[in-house]
C-alpha cells in the first residue's frame, strides 16, 4: 500500500514539473514568434544589468536620528 502511495506522489510531482517546464518553453516560443528580429529577442530574454551608484554619488545627508546633538549644533544652515 505504501508503494502505491509513493508512486502516486512521485507521479504528481512529475506532472507538476512537466507543466512548469512546458509553460517556460511556451513563453520562450511566444517571445521568439513576437520578436521582429534577433536583437529584439535578445533584449527580451537577457536580464537587465543592475545599476550600482558609486559611493561618491550617494546621498551625503544622514538621518536626523543618527546624528549626535553636538553635530547638529555645529552644522551650518543652508537655506
């Protein structure tokens, strides 16, 4: 009885895997059919590179909670 239950569970897992795999292939085929040329297909399939800001360009301002009261008193008002 346990063997039948194990076989049924494995078959359900296999069916789910096949369904996911066929959905991925269908999406790839749809992208290929909808693309006008190879360049457009590559743009659609390649992941976008992450834009990393250099440390110099990061915001120089700190949160008010992170600054000591002495530093607040020394700060210039730029209004």
